[in-house]
C-alpha cells in the first residue's frame, strides 16, 4: 500500500506521520527540542537538534509499522515560519542557533510600514530577514563570509530540505537542494508579493546578501529527492508549506472568504482572499496562502497572536497554578465566570492587530475571593478575546462578516474553550475530528504534488459550537478586556 509522509517541524516538537491515501494516519512519532532563552526576549533553537529529531521521528514511525522507503511515494514538509538559520555551505554547520519567530531582539525602531506595500509585512521583530541580518552582524566574520558565498540562509523548511537532499556531504555525490516555498519566503520581508521573487532593494535595506538565499518554488511542486542513506532515501519531496498555510490548506479553505484559526503555542488566523493580495488597514498581514506549480498564487490575510497555548504552559510551569494543561478546562468549568479577573498575556508585547512592543503581561481584577479556578478561566478567556480582536479587524479589512471559523490545533481539544470562543465571537465555530490539520495539510500538498490525490485529505466528522451568550453580556466582557489591555501598554 502506498503511503504519504509528512514532517511537521513546530515551535516545541518535531512530528512525523505516515498516512494512506484516504487520510488515515497509520504511524506517527514526535520529539521535543530545547527552548534556549539566553536573554529576556530572546528565543533560540538548535538546528542540529531539530534535524536529528526529524530523522529519529521518521525512523521510529516507519519502524513501528514495518514501513520502508519503497512504501512511501511522497514527502511533505511544514514548519514553524520566520525562524531563521544560517549555516556553512561546505560543512553544514550552523554559525549560530536558529532565531525563533517569537524572538524580539530584531525589533525595528523606524517606520514599521515602510515595506508593507511590497511584502505585506510589518518591519518588526517577526519576519525572518532581519534575523538573518542580525546573525551576520553579530557572529564575527559572518557578513564577509556570506558575501563571499560561504554561508547559506533559510527558514526551517530550507534547512530540513537541504539536509534531506544530501547536506554538506551528499551521500551519492548529488549537491543538496537549497530551496524554499512561496509561503515561507513571504514571511521574510525580502520577497515581493507580486513577483514572488527576492527583491534586491529589500535585501539591501534589510542587510541580507541575495546570494545566500534559497530558490523560491511553488508550494506544491518538486523540491528534490531525499538523498540520505537509510530513512526516507529516494522519496520525492513534493509539498512544502509554512505551518499556518498548511493548516489552512489542510482545513480545505480553498475558496475566497474561507477562514481558519489555529490554537497552538500562538494563535494564527488566515482568511483566503483569492488571487489578489489584499493590503490591510487594520493591523493584519498580507501573505501567500499557497501556490500550485503552473498556477497563480492564492493569497491570505493573517492575524498572528504571540501567546495562546503558551499562556497555559506558563501557568503550569512557571507559576504552578495548573498541574497539567488539561486541568485548565477542569478548573475553569467549576466556575461560571472569572470573577472579574482578566489576563493580558503580552509576554512579548502584543501582536495583531495592535502591534505594541511596549505592552507587558498583566492580571487585573484580583481579590481575596480569586482562586486558581478563576485564573484558569481567565486564561481561556484571554485566548478567546485575542481571537475576537483578530477576527473583527479582519472583517473590517475584508468588508464582510465571518459567520464560520474553522479551528484546529491542540487547544481545540478543550471544549469549554471552544464554547467560550463561539460565545464571545458570536459566530459558529467548527472543528474537524482530526485536529492535526498542519501536518495533514503538508501530507495533502505532497499527495497532490505527486499526482496521488486531487484534494486535501479528509479530516473526519466536524464538531460545531454556537453562541449561547446574550449580546449585553458579551459587550460587557469585551469592554473589560479592552480596559485591561490599555493597562498593559507602556510597561515595556
């Protein structure tokens, strides 16, 4: 039986799955990697650890079902976006840790909208391009080496594909493939959204030599063949998408107006805007949703929130309020409301739609009556309030209401969270049975790229939540949230 493989390289884990052509996952494995935080606001990963975990997860999943390379007909890759790696062309050794998308060291003091017309992005700490420039400027000799062609740059997809296709020492003598796809390239601040190519002016302004950048290809196209001996050798790579675009594709949001929200470490909403890049006037980003080789690209509006599931992790790991992530639902369900407690999790400032780097996390409304049940409920509500802000801003940009929000990601297992979201959003919230839409989107892209399937793989029966909250109560809670957000500003 033929199988499709997919790598999902995320912020905290690297996953590998094998699925049949009907969308049934037959094997999977995953490994966590270290979160390196050398200074406040800095977040790094070890690229070598990520590559090692990728191979381990693939080998473990395949061995668990006695599946060999001959059984796998296509490989898809999806990845944490904006995370930047620079490595030596000859040795494959990174010159510095990967700078993660959450990292705040490259925050820009100038006009954040200077390049938005051409790139769809704000010039802040989010895009990958300034992270590459930081590495070149802060690792001794790196900039000169880059200009002399000794160094390569890439987001995580590029790093993995380069290693999969041979790395520094191609096992069969083939040169490794140095490529990325349009969705990842659109997150760098260096690609022109109209031409889908690196822009010389942007590269000069940001400070990244164009010669160290990968070739940009359509998301669903040929990216090379795995050349490493052993695991996956000979398997073609036929689909690559940034993680949020993979979730959009996996959810089947292929028509203009379709929207999805992923609830993971952060919160990420994408709205399919069709074949024309739509510029935002309300704090959203414009990005490429996906592109099939030989076809025009599909674009999207995106709202990115830095802190979602990581708020629950913080309450568990740093404060000890929760014994486990699952306990957040159990505790929150024991009270009818948060007793006035509001949490604004601006640990790295506020992302969309406010984009305030001076914001810091606050908890308001505490009294002697407050206990950890109210804190847990306020944490879930914070996730919902942030989602509401993004949805409303996106509706203003699109000029239309969003009646249905398709959701996915690990937090959507929390049924109370989903009901709170429907209540505060006053919209229908739908979730597929298989919530791992990111990795399934990568598998779907690879399957389509290999000519095995014609549409995204099925995700199973959909669950639906409808609003049960009265309008005045919704307005009161949102006003209280807005007040708490105002209190968080100017603290950084």
